[in-house]
């Protein structure tokens, strides 16, 4: 009993230090101080993993309390590693004034009297940065409605940030409960959800930096859970909501077809499309659709951050032609990536629900390897999918992707190619090793089944042990 008590006290002390590190990153670390940030982050990640390794000392309620406290610690912190929240609030404020957020770029509005003379709106305008100032909003309609909720109540940046964080925390808690239910259905240890929920990457990017991937993940998991429990019509509704937060879930739809079978797949696609189009019609008409798509296309034709294959192609293009061709190379790579994802969805055998998750995880891996822009928070989907599989790819990437924040530490926003090389080498080495390991395990399982062919052994169960 005394030994148990000592271990519990030690683990509790580690948890307190972990929470303290979350506080220092959120309140005492500027985006320009990369050395401090990365050291604190690595320390926080190490402590998080120590807590998880000693999980026998904790029950579900204790883990949940730590997860919620870590998020609440950041409730009052103004996001430091991302300024996207200024655009969120700006779009919400436009709607409170009866202005469609897809109708104007901020540069066109700020010179007008009602905006220029309003200190609050000028603060939002300058905070969002030049890139956002000169482009139309790229956030889907449901996301816009979530921006509207706090801005309809407050004319304060701090109050709006806190309100948006409350939405994020509620979504995160929802992910914990739904993720746990999915793990139980998959007959996997329920404690695996804490590899996501206590991961400092998730806490900092969602509750800290206010990226709505957290809300998107909640809707995706809820949709998949409903599919697993044979309620595909409700699943389509929530999958449509996920697309209305971020467009990336569109890539995942083909991986659900083999689970749904063809008749339900048609119904699922039709209902999801109805939800997406119907909700879009609230704010987007024919004229505004062009503005919205113009902003989306920027991610393929103009933006470049933390890329892998694109950096190699750009280096080749620059050495042969003397200049970069992102407007050509970006769409070219995205088309190759899309073809690869479709081939994976079509030809990959899906025998159980776990393989649905692994298929979607590898689809996202392909997509980001061919993408020109891979912000750290994009990896959150790979992380959550990986905990439902035998792969640790998402966990590893959630460590090394933070190296990309080096670019924020200098005024010219210059990336460190050494850090990017280290990041993607780690990701690819882990991916190749785990594919080899899991493929070998599946082959052993199939041989075992063949040897005992006279028994009624479930192939999918053997292959996933």
C-alpha cells in the first residue's frame, strides 16, 4: 500500500508539473522565442507520456480532470502561436452587422468610415495580418455560425476568445467520450484515448491556438461511431457538419463506402451532400461561391509552409528554371495525391472497422506529403485516427511537427529546412517501419488461420491482434 501511495504521489507531481508547463507555454512564451517553446513542449510531451505509462495509478475521472484542467488553464490566454482568431472574430462581427463574410476582403472594408472609426474593428484588422487582410474568408458556413455565437454577445476580443475556447473545450470533451466508445467497440484498450486527450499538441493547438479542427474531429468521430452502430442517416448529418467546419473530411468519404455497402453508401453520400449544400446556401450564393473558392485555391497555388515533396520539386524547378512555379507545381502535386488516395480507397481491402481508420489515416498521410501547406494542427486528424489502429505514426508526428514553428521566430517567416527534413524523415521512417511490422503481423495471422482452416476463425480478428 505504501509503495502504491509513493507511486501515486510521484505521478501526481508529474501531472502538476505538466500543467505548469502548459501554463508557461500559454502565457509566458512568445511565438518569436522558439527555443523556449520547443524545450517546454518537449518537456511537456515527455511528462504527458510518463503520466500515460503510469496510467494504472489513475482512473477515467482523474484522467478526465487533468485533461479539462489543462484546457481551462489556457482559457484566458490570447493565442500566441496563431493569429487566425482575429479573422474568426472579424467574420463573426461582419455577420452581426448584416454583412456576408464572403462578400468582401477586409482591405475593402477597413477604409470605410464605420470600420476605420471603430477601434475594435481596426484592432481585429491589424491582428489578422496581411495575408488574411487581402483575401476572402475561407471558412465554411457552420464554422462561420460558430464565430457568430460569441460576437453576437460581446464586443471584446478577450470575451470572444474565451467564448470560442469554451466551444473548443466542449468539443474536446465530446471527442474523449466518443473516442472511448469507439475503442470499446473495436475491443481496444479504452485508455488509448488519453494519447490524444492529454497530448500537449492537442491541448495547445485547440484550447490554446483556437483551431477548429477540434470541432471537426468531434463531428467526424460521432459520425463514424453512428456508422459503427448502424445509424448511417444520423451519421451523414454529422459528417456534413464536419465538412462545414473544414473541407478535408471530403477526402475520407470513399473509405466509408466498403463499411456501409453500396446502397447505404448512396444514401449516405446523398444526405451528406444535402446537408453541406443546404447549409452553404445560408450564406453562399453563386457570386460568393467564387470568392470562397478563390480563397481555397490559394492553398494550392500560393501558400507554402512545412511542405515535403513540394520542397523537393521546388528545389528541382528552381535549379533548372531559376524560379519557383508553385501555381503549377502545387495543383500538379495535389492531383497526384488525389489519385493515390482514390487508388487506396478502391483497392485496399477493408475487413473491419479498424482498417477503415487506418485507411483514412494513410489517405491523410498521402495528402499532406503532396501538399504545399501543412500547418501543425493539420496533423490532429492523423493523431486521432492512429489511436484506433496499431500505428503510432500520429503520436510521433505530433512531436516533430512542432519544429515547423521555427518559422514564426523570425520576422521574415523563413523556414528551417534542416528541421523540416528531420520532421519528415522521422515520419517516413516510422510509417515504413510500422507498415512493414503490421503487414508481417497480418501475414502471420493469415497463415495461422490457414493452418486451422477447419475451425471457424475470424480472419479480421487475427489480423488485428
